[in-house]
C-alpha cells in the first residue's frame, strides 16, 4: 500500500473538511481519496491539476512552517551553546581535587580547631613545640560533631579528615567524623546490644558513643535488626 502526503494550511484543510462534510464523508482522507480516484473528463489534465495543486499547497505549507520554526531554531541554537558551556564548567570542576579545598585553607581550619578545643580533654599530653593536626585531634577525641565545631569552613576540615582516613558520616543536619578505632569499637558494641529499645541501648554505651547513637537513631541511620537481634549501622 502506498501513501500520499499532502501538506495543507489550516484554512485549506478547513475548506476541504467542510466540502467533505457536505458530501457526506466522515473522514477527510476518504473524501480526498475519492476525488483523486474519480474518473475525470481528461485523465492527463486531471493528473496535471492534482500535481500542480499538491505542489502549490506543499510550497505554501513549507514557507509557513519555516516561518514558524525560525524563532525556535534560534532558541535551540542558543540552548545548545549554553548547554555546551555548562558541560565545560562541569568538566573543569570534576577535574579539580575533591571539594576543591587547598592546603592553605585546611591548615587555617586546623589552627582554628586547636585554638577552640579544650586541650585538657585530650588523653595524650602535648609536647612542647608539637603541632597537632586535625587527624591527631580526632584520634584523641575519637569522634567530632560538626554542630560543635567553631570553624568558618567545616567543609575543608572534614575533607582533610576524610582523605587522611577518618570515617565520616553524612547526616541530614551535620557531619560526624570518627577515628577508625572509635568507629570499629562503636560498630562492635552495637552488635552486642540485644535490646530494641533505643534508650536502653544508649545506656549500654559510653557518653560519646551514646550521643552518637542517639543522633544516628534520630535520622534512621542505625536500626535494630530483628532477625540478628542487634543494632545495625546504615550510614
């Protein structure tokens, strides 16, 4: 089966549609098909007229469609240009180091942290002239909560800790960094707690662990495994 496609303007289509309705046709396509296949007085003349009509209609439609598309074509080209610029910027960002924090800024945050933390809380004495790094402080404290830090750029601080091997948990309200030793002990203790009651479970942990546990429970980052009968860390 062959198909003939004729392009018509809205006005031309409405005119043919009206004629088809007057002739009793439900479908415009059937009306056009009847016109094309009807026996004309002069076959060659009819074929010529149909071809000329189709050519004229096609030319008019093409001009109108082109006029309608021109504004959109310009917008599409502009959108392509902007998309290319965005992709280029994304590639530049991805090619940079993680989080794009330089060592100078990280060093500033370490100094701020040392200045704001109470050194009396540390188990290890500070030697004269010794400079503690952010990782040293974390190893001594075990866990650090972002909400308790007085730093201008916590992003740089947590980025450095994570690169140096700290376990960082991302909660909805804050980030929590733990030394590997603290994290391993915390996970081990969770597996030993058999009660599903959060308050009772927290009471079996030391103060820092209990504080961490309650924050994790509040954001469903730790759950009680009813099958294994222990608490499971999801973060």
